[in-house]
C-alpha cells in the first residue's frame, strides 16, 4: 500500500511548478505562434505574471490569500479561450485550459495541505 503523506504537507516543488506554469501561460502565445488576437496575448502576459508572482510569494512564506489568488487566476486562464474568442481553433486554447486547470489544482492542493496542517 502506498503512503500518501507526501501530499499532506506543503512542498517547495509545488510553488516551483506554479512558477513554471506562470511562465508557460505568459509565453504560450509566442510558443504556439498565435499572436494575432491582441487581447489574448495581453491577457496571457498579465495572467502569467500574476500566477508567477503569487507562486513566488508562496515560495517565501505561505499566505492563504496568495493561494486563493492562484485559484482565481487559474480559473481565469482556463476560461480565457472562451472569453476572448480563441476557443475554436489552435493550440493556445489547449495550453491555457490545461495550464489554468493545473494552477487551480495546485492552489487547491496547497490550501488543503494548509488546512490539514492547522488541525
């Protein structure tokens, strides 16, 4: 039987993965060469920087509001293809939906870990 205790406490790799996801969100329009939708490009840059900065703050010291901010940013990034009209075609939508959902998952995991540590 495997030991799931490693999921119960906050780890630095979670924050580093969030930083990497922030970079991926930010750079995705250029990586997949889909820069024609200017609103999507600006949104990707701003949302990616927000995820990156919130993860860096959390790397220094856990702050519940930073995790909630990551959850909100992740949901925003995952919904962005539908909001900014690039959900029909291209790889940018896939990058943003997957990265956004991963940010949401990591934020929820870290909040859950913190609530278990407080018990």
